[in-house]
C-alpha cells in the first residue's frame, strides 16, 4: 500500500504550506487547476502533498489520503461490495490520473490510479 496523494483542505492555505515547508522541507508550486487549485509539492518518492481551500460551502477542513491502486474500477467495486458508500466514483483528474472517494467506518478513503 503506497500513498499517492495527501490532500489537505484548509481555510488557511498559506499558513499550512509554510508549516509543511518548515517541518518537512517541501516546496509547493502555484495553484494547480487539476487538483482544485491546490498548491502541490512532490516528495522524493513521487508522492504528492496538496493543500487547498474548500471547493464548496459544505466542504469542511480535512486531511485525506489517496492510496495508489492498480485498477480503480475494481477497487471501487470491491469497496461498494463491502458496504462502502461511493462519495465520488472514478473521476479523471487532468493528466494526473483517476481518483475516487469511498466512505466506510465514517472515514473518507481516497483511491488513486496514476495512469
């Protein structure tokens, strides 16, 4: 199991990017339209860390981890068969791949297929 993308949603993007720069030595780029205007840093292992503002009035601050999967359609189907709620079905995210969010055990689980 590998983390592909750590998404942090906050009303204070500047403060959090500064914190992650100081603590983890990350370097964030400008807002990325493919990732909801998140400021994104790429770690040495290729994993991404993105910090963005909420995209809708109902979206609350959250830290969501997207785990890499080989076949996102199959992974979402297995989650659904296990009783998970599909919050976002597999959705293409520009050139970065396809993501999905499933909810089970009151937790949002992010899935990401890189191709």
